[in-house]
C-alpha cells in the first residue's frame, strides 16, 4: 500500500515550521550559534509584531488573520503558514539574514510554491518546476554536506533551508 505525497502537510505543517525553528535556532539539539542563517531573538520578535500588523491591511475575505508568529506559534495553521510564507515573509525577511544568499534561497522556494499553487500549469511550467526544485535541493544538499562535515554523524538532520553563505 502506498500513500501519495500531501502538499499541505509536506509544506505548510512540516517544511515551513521546520525552517522557522531553524532560523530561530530551535531546530533539534544542534548548535546554531554564530550561523548566518539564524535570526536574532529581537529580529524574530519584530517579525512577529510586523506579521500581526500586516493582518490589519489584508482583507478578511482574502484569508484568516495571521497571528504573531513569534509569540503565538501554536495558533498557526496550514492556512496561516501559507499566507505568511507566500505574501508576508518576502517583505519581512528581506535584509534580516547575515548573508543575502539565505534570503535568496528561501525566495526561490517561495517562487516554486507560488507556481505549484496556480490553477493551471503549462507543460513548460512543469519543466520549470522540475528544474527549479532540483536546483533548490542541490543547493540544500551542498549546504547539508558542509554541515555534516562539522557534525557527528548521529546528529545529522535534514535541513530544508540554507546553503553556503555568499556562494
């Protein structure tokens, strides 16, 4: 018996929350100290407040209001994770990472996810998605290779974000 991949769970309840844990230095039992992908606690709190404030300008018909992602993460749903990722985060994360490459890598993911959610996808776009995800994963794998070289093998975890800073 097999089960097909479920986009909602893979992306909105797994990947995005894991990226958030990674960026905030709370992903697994790993030292995130002085890594270019982590966001300072004050930056993360400001992002949470800006998220709530963004909700004041988004019409209720568009989506449910996104809570403060920093202090009310338990209130986040798949729907609010998708709204936050696709529409709010591109502005809020810009300039927040030590190295611009982390932001660019995340934005590549946002572009791919946006394309995945179109009502109609052309054959050319299917090819773009295939190449885009391959490139995104290759960058990810290159980063994991470097992390693996710094970590004991029993603590190696799959990181779905980040690549070499300023590659």
